């Protein structure tokens, strides 16, 4: 039964993507594409997509009215951006290969995704340049500083580059915490289809989302540690009598670590 539900939902969200993007392209024949219209399209897709997937979100906090802001998000699942995008308008930085995906690639580009080649050290500079350019346009950036999805109870080490840039440009950092309730939601399968069916073959997916307050400082390491502490403290609180996830490892909040400023 779970396999059937998962496949039906996969087909449903794929049809939603194709339908909404095709409709939007037709509209651009008469109304010019803008950043705001792209965000509106993404918010609608995220909300309808979350409904199709049976995702329920308990939200606390509101996004900042000022721009630009660096939103720093912990990374648990590949559907994290879908959930976040229903509430916060940000530009994400993604690997360039995604831009070649049918429908998804061009749709992402029109709705707030910046594509950068990230295979080499020089690509890290390209990523920071893209983030800097976005800040200069007075737009928000959303990053997952852990780099990959996390199977631990608390966050992994954050990459420092974007925090240094935020400090340099006087851009506030807002930590965003997203956590799932059930063990099925822990992204621990290398096969995306298997993971999708496991997670969304269940009738509901319960999540908690907390948006923190802006943090400003001239030191990128201080920004990083403050955002990470807020996230870890929130995860500890959220896990009390709520989550059923069985983590691969249990860790206490990490103390300030020496980080490499060249990494994103």
C-alpha cells in the first residue's frame, strides 16, 4: 500500500510541476517574467506540492521584511527546499547539472535558483561571487551550510565562506530550523526513488519549522557559531517527546571549531 501511495504522489507532484510551469510559460507571452512573479509561482508550487505529499508544517517565527538576508538552514532531506519555499523567498545555489533536467531545471532557474559548477576549488569562488551579486541586488540567499543531508541528531560542521561574506557585506544571518517527526523521514537511502516511497508512502509527514531572529556581526566565525548554536539548541528542544527518529549518532552541541575560510 505504501508503494502505491508513494508512486501516486510522485506522479501527482510531477504533473503539478509540468502543469504549473507550462501555464507560467504561456503567461509570459503576455506578462513579463519578474523575480517576484517567479517567487509567487514557487510558493504556490511548494504549498500544493506539500499538500500532495501529505506534509504538515507546524511553523514558528516569520521571515524578515528587510533585504538582503542570509537564511541558514539545517539539512535533513532533499525536500527541505520545497517546505522552506512555501514560507520564505530566497535564492538557492545549486549544482549546474540540475539546470539540464527537463522542466525542473528551467523551472528552478525562473523561481530563484542560481546554478554554479561546484566541482573544483575555483567553483567555490564562483559560488561566493553569485551570492555576493545576489546580495547586491538586495535579494535573500538561502544556504544549507552542512553541505549534505545529515543523519546525526544535531548539525554537522558548517562551511564558513558565506558567513564571512555576510559579515563583510553587513548582511544579517537568520537561522532556520526544519525537523521531521518520524524515522521514515530521515534521508538515509542512496536511491532517491526508494527514499521517496519510504518517506511519502506514509499518509502524513509531520514537520516543525522555526525561523530565528536576525544575527549581525563583523566576524563570520561568530555568525556561524551563533547560527549553529541556535539550530542545535532548537533541535534539542524539538526532539523532546516528539520525534521518533533513530539517529546514527548522538552529539552534544559543538563548540567553536577552527574552520577553513576558503570553503562555502
